[in-house]
């Protein structure tokens, strides 16, 4: 199956030490406990795979009748409707979203999706009698279906989308929408070939999946937390930012066959130095069972650091793979040449992830940030076309640790990690960008904050993963640009 191996695992299934634990580990992607969503998705994916590989669809693409596959397409819609009606959704929203207004907004968006699917289902029934329809009637029906699917896509792409704020609920909803998009595109092109612009639907939807792959990965990785007495939340921002700062790699982020770590279900520290981990850092994954990570070596930073880092790397890989499988399903009906024909306006939206910074000395100086050997208290400012647009929080030392050269994860104390994501309003791709790293001072001697680093660039020249370095100071960011198109 395309995605079922990562869909709805709420507990670790290992009951003993495993030789290659990551191959057996199940990591929760979303938290809709007690629902039939995983089973619904499996049924839908089987149906879609059958449709996309069947002779009937080949005949449809070549211009033959669509009747042989209409009933199967209707079942895809019906399963998605039933899944969205599951009471487990509402229970999960109550558990995960504390703000009443946000929870009500999410409930409304789920209801909007169900309403769109109901309209599509009604039109599908009409198409089952398509031989009695005129060409203009078919085109009208196709236009209505396209409009309903676009409405659902807009629920995710809108700048103020509640799915972007509570991104853990985006994946199950997108998993239900993706099969619908995948099976309808060839049918719409067959029934109304004059509406060639509809092929852009898959291009737009691919952009949505790409956006949410990044947002969901950041959200899920930041949810990883220690749950035992050894926990110190100050280090987790560093660890997760460190992993997220790695260049994207669809193959994963560590060699599982050479892993020196072991995983165990539950927090039973049999060796006296296991690190208990679960997804408890943010709402939405509360029902995941804690797990112990350990290495073959003894206690200490040399074991703790790689064990935890490898676990977080696996979490990142699993979330990205879940979205990659949706993207792969969509690619079966997304002509690459069609997307290349889209006309970009030159404007768009910039998302930047501010990861880790090394803050040691004042800019162009050998002087430390403050007197003596005290640590810097760094923060980052980002300017767009000369105007301050983003500012991170201020960190003290190594996320709060001031008196030791390294922390118990073996990290240098001069490194601080923000793990903050910002998205701009619409702007020009030619906009100039300036990033500054500062040391915040308390003003005891009347001075302002000291600048440690300043770098300038244009958006169109920024790479995806960037380490901005000046002297002994540096800042790592992930830069993502999303074009606006004339057909948006």
C-alpha cells in the first residue's frame, strides 16, 4: 500500500529489543483515536489503485465511456464522507484544540468538506446516465465538480487556514481528498476536454501537499519530548531544529542498518540510563505510548545524543514519507508538461524556518558578547525590502544553560536553536532580504543590543538550506518560496 504503513500507529509494537528497531517502529502521524480512518483510507487506496491501473480508465483517457468506473468513484466519495462523519474526529478536536474558536472553525471546515463531497456525489449519480446528456450538460457538471474540489483545496491553501494552525489534522483530511482528486482529473478531461485548464488542479494540489509536508514535519518533530525525570525541555528546541536544518532527503537521515540504538515500548529503564520519549510537546498526539531509546554503550552524552537524534530523524522521515506517498499517488495523473505551462506572476509567499545559530563574538571583533566569558543572548531579525518583518524570541546561552561548556547532550554552549517558522504576506520574488543576528543586552551600561552577524540576499538567489556565516557566528535557515500563478 502507498501510505498505510505510517498512517495511524498509536503505540510502539516492539515487545523486546529489536535488531533493527527503526524498521519495525510505528510513529503516530495524527491522533484520531478510535476512528475507522485507517481502514477507510486503505479501502479508498485499493479502489483508486484499481481504477488508475484498470483497462476501463485507459479507455476513459482515450475518450471512451466513463460508466465502467463511475460506481467505483462513487464508492471513494462515499467512504470519505463516512470517515469525515466519524464522531472520533470531534472527540479528537476537543482533546487537541483548547481554543473554542479554533475548535469550532475546524469543525466547520470538516463540515464544509462533507458538503462539497455530497454535491460531488450527487453529480456523479447524474453522470451514470451520461449517454442521455448533451455535451454542454456534461461540461456544466464537470465545472460544478471542479468547483467543489477547488473549494476543498482552498480550505487548506487559504492564508488563515485553521489547518495551518493545527496542522496535525491536515494529513488525515488530505488523505481523504487526494484519492478524489486523483480519480477525477482524467474523468474531467474526458468529459469536458475543452476545459483543459482543469489539469492545473493537480499542479495546485501538489503545491498544497508540498507546503503541508514541511509544516506537518516541523509540527510533529517539535512534539517529540522526554517524559521521565531526565527531561530538560530547554534542549529539545535545539535537537529538533538540528534535525530539521538538514537538507531534505526522501531516503531518510541515517543508516538504519548501522544504528547503534535500541527502542523499547514503554518507559522501563532496565539499564538505569534510558531516555523515555513520546510525542507530548504539543496537542494532537497525546495518545501515543512512550518509548525508551537506548544504545549498546553505557550512559552519558556519547550515547544519549545519537540515540535521541536518530529517533527524531526517523520521526521526520516518517512524516515526510506519509506526504510523499500522497504526492506519488497524485503524480500518476499530474502531467509534468501541464504544470510547466503555468504562468508565474513574479509574486508569491516566503516561508522561512530559523534553525540553529552559533553566537560567540561581536561582529568583526574578537570580543565576546558580554564581559568575561558569559554567553550571548541571541535573537534573529529578518528584513524584507528594508522593513523588519520577522523577529525570533531571545535565547539565553544554550537554550537557557549558561554555566557549562556543553550540556548533557554534548552540545556546544554557544549554539542556540530557535525552531521558529515565519510566513510572509504576498511579496515580489525580487525582494531583498537582510538577516541580522543580535546579542540582547539588559541596558545596564546604557548600550544597545550588539550585532553579531549581518547577511543580505535576494529571495530569488536563496537556496533551500542556507548557513549564513560571518566570522565565528552563523545562522542556519530553511527558505521556501511559493509562486503565485495567473490561474490562482
